[in-house]
């Protein structure tokens, strides 16, 4: 019997405590998860490994001139990386303005979110 490979997620978030939290949630959902703190690290990992989804925080404190994950996803699209993305934020108004179809963002998550909300967002990308 061939073991089924667990889906892979790359998470871009620069808050270490939240990184640990989302990694634990992903494990309970049977996803492998790698958390990186900078867009540069995320790009390096996307070039080195295959992922099923990229999850990015909208607010990336100081890493980008525009300081948001939406800009990061736009840069991925410009570079031909079409991997589905999930954007998360604690600002509901920001999430309402995310151009989901234009940027292949099938789901957004309002922080704090539960493991079941994360599961629902991931199921849009990779149904169980």
C-alpha cells in the first residue's frame, strides 16, 4: 500500500507565537506546514520545494514597502507563480477588499480563527 502524501502549506507570518499556533492547527488538520518570517524566505522555499498553498498574513510589519501580504501575492502572480493563496488578517474591512478571483485567493481568514475555519479554507483548495 502506498502512503498518501500529506498536503504542504507555506505560511508567511512574522509573529513567532502565531507561527507556532498555525503550525499546530495545520498538524491537527493533517497538513504539513512550514512557517517563514520574510517574503525573501518564502520565495526561496517556493523555488526549492512544492507546496499546495501559500498562506500569508496581510500585515507583514516591516518586510515590504507596501507592508502587506496582498502585495506579496501580487508579486508571485507577476512572476508566474499561480499557487493558491489564503490571506489572513485581523482587519475584517481589509479582507472584504481582497481581489480574490484576480489573484487566485480562494479564501480569506479573519484572525483569530479556529482550526475548523482553517480547515474550511483549506478544503476550498484541497477537498478531503
